[in-house]
C-alpha cells in the first residue's frame, strides 16, 4: 500500500479513512494556502485574486459538467483547481477600494475563530449538539436586545436562558430575520380564539374567514429591501399586499402617504399586519422617522418592525445613536451581523421587544426541541445552524462597544468627506446626501447641470436617460478594470421626475482612505474619456 498518500482519496476504505484522520501535509498545495491565509490573509487575497475580470461565460466553462466525478482525486489537484478557477476569479470584497457593496474587510481574528467553529461543527438547533454554544448564542441575542431596547439589567436574568422563550432568533442573514419578524407578527394577529385554533394551525384562508378581513398587508417605503417581497409571498400575504409607500426628498417614508395608504386598505377591508421602518436603507442609508412611525403603528394597532439590517450598529455610537430614536419602540428589529458587526457572511438576528413574542412560531418535535428544553431550534425558521454566534460574540468582546463606535463614526464621517469631495468636483452631482455611511452620486458635468436647470421636463428626461447610459457604462468599465469598485442602482431623487441611474458608495471598510476615494473619482474622470461615453455626452451637448 505504498502508493497511498495522505492527500489521495482512492476509492478504497483505507484511503477514505485517511481523509477523516490524516491532515494535509504543510508542503502540499492546500497546506501552503492554509499557511498563507494564516500568515497574511490580506496579502493572500491581493496576490491570488486577479484584478482583470474574466467574463462570466469563460468562467462558466469550468463549471459546466453535471456529472459527479466518478473517481476520487488528489486533494492537491483539487486545490489547484480552486486556486485557478475560484480564488483567482472571485471578488476582492476586502479591498479598501471596493466601496460599492455592504461587504468589507474582516478583523483578522475572524478567520482562525471561524476555523475553530468549523472544527467543532456544532449544531445550534438543539442543546444536545451544541451545549455551551446555546447559552453563548442566547447571550449574544440578549446583548443585541439590550443594544436596541436598553431594558434594565434586572430584566435579562429571567429571560436570557429561559427554557420557554427566546429574546430573538439568530439566523443566516437579514432576509430570514425579516421573514421571522413578519411570521411572528402574522401569527400574533391571528391567535387561537374560541373555535379557531390560530393561523399556525388552520392557515391564512381560515384566519381571514374567522376575522372577517379580506386580506392582510405590510407597509414599507419604496426603499424597502426586496426581502419583504419574498416574505409576503412566503407567508401567504401576497406580494401585491406589500404596500410600497413613496419617500420624501430624503428617501424617508412619506408619513402623509403612509396614512393615505392605510386608509385605502381600510376601505378594502384589508388589515395592516405590519408597518416596517427602515434604519439604513440598502440603497441610500437613510433612516425612516421611526418615532412617528411607532406612534402611527400604535394608533392603528399594528406590529412595528424596524429593518436595521444595515444601520443597527449605529446604536453603538454615542454621537449618532439619536438618528435611530424610536427604534426601542419597535416590536421587532432586524440586525445583520455580516454587515456592520464585521462577521463573515451568514449571520443575522432579529430581536423582539416582548420576550414572549417568539412563542407565536414555537415548534416542537419529539426527538429534539422537546417542551421545556432550551433548544433554540424551537424558535427559529432554520433548522440546523452553525455556531456563527461565536463570531459575533468574539466581535462584541474583542472590539467592544467603543471599538464599534469608532468604526461607525469613522464610516459616517468618511461619507461626509466623500460627499463634500463630490459636491466640490465640477463633474459630479450628489444624488443622495449621506445620513449614515452610504451615498449616491452620478457623473453630470457642470455644463450639463446647467442645461438640466433650464430644461423643460421633457428635455430633462432625454438628458437624464443619456446620463443613465453614461453612468451604466462608467460603472461597468470601472468594475471590469478592477482597481476600484462602486455599485449602481436606480432611484427617484429630489428635483427629477424620472428615476435616475446613480453610483452607490458604502463606506464601511476602515482601511478606505480619502486618497482612495479621490482616486475613485479620478478613475471615473478617465473612464468617461472613452469614445462610447464621449459620444453620449456629445448627444447631450447637441440637444
Ligand atoms: C442587507 C439587508 C437586508 C437583507 O439581508 P441579507 O443578510 O442579505 O439577507 C435586509 N434589509 C436591509 C436594510 C439590508 O441592508
């Protein structure tokens, strides 16, 4: 059996046994990568992710076979494949010039701790497969609950480790957190009542019949995250009953229109199930008037959910916490950990003001999740879950409230700096002022801004549609060049009747400097010299 090496998995038992027991040699391909990411993950990403974008069709060619490999292969051979075809053509989300999305650099300790997590391979669905991880996750949820609701210290001891209840649910991200919040709201709206055994047992059709409503609806501003569309579909509410209320010039829900929308629902005998306030919209980072929304939710007796997936950690900041005033009145709040808590992808949370709220979705099974157990799985949508809470616990412990405060303050202040740079630049137009650390802008030289100022609505529409094309080409070209990255979206902005294509910047990476931001604009000024873009700009001049 001399031909057997530890990294070779031949289809025989002895060899398979080795993959479970013998670690990869340090001088093997995988061992070397392992060492490299341990020594210097930043350096590893910089050297191994190639900057030039290969088009997706070319990459797809390496992933086109639907046949499961018949024969085992060498770990080293496979690792080579990963290096060349996955690592090399992945996206350098940690790069300080990657300011277009909500994914940023990670603190170095996340990587080795994530390995510890994987090595332990706990399953948080139940205590039997997670033991200490269950109280640890419950503590993390209590910490976030405290961040939002600031209940007295004597509130928590009776709830953190309560076998009947959970203060919130840990999940894979904001989407599941939002679904969970609306699921709870839905079930609480139709509890058991006399002969009716509750919506959880009898379903929505019977719940409506029992209550006499024609339907139920969720109200959120037009900036609401697309996860609410999924949630309303999934929960039987129907996407048409996700009412998207227009925003004011600051991308905040228009309260008059909200009131109007509710009246219209009433006329149709549709019951508002939940009102959703956003604390940090995904596209512009603005915050809804949470205090006023809490008042209104109270007035119409409806669940008030705040989607603070992005902006929640602003609560760490003494200076900016006030922006979220009113969040403590929400019945439920979503916070993503894989965004501004700087945890790797796959961690979100929802917390509930009422510590018994999650009972509305409680589920038990005989072999696990027994009544009276502390199993977290009885109060989560997901079943088996990894020990990700450990990484949130690590962040909260190592970075601490004050550390997160610095990160938050720095991001908001950098966004203000960048907004000032854009305002001062003759060729750019700021399309949404940063309230947190997100802003949007577009390429629109002073001369064209002047044309727009004097234009009729029809003329402006033509100019804007040409600028939309400029923006689109510009963003695409910058992404392909791979030096810096901003994203793009389409938005209604103050001053224009039509939606505009705008560039979107998210400033959460502490390694992003003002110089890098200046270079983003400089690169864009170079890109617009491309003939295709110049042709579009000439069309505007010739109008
Ligand atoms: C990111 C985000 C979500 C969705 O979270 P995922 O973690 O991507 O599922 C929901 N709402 C807001 C405001 C977000 O920014």
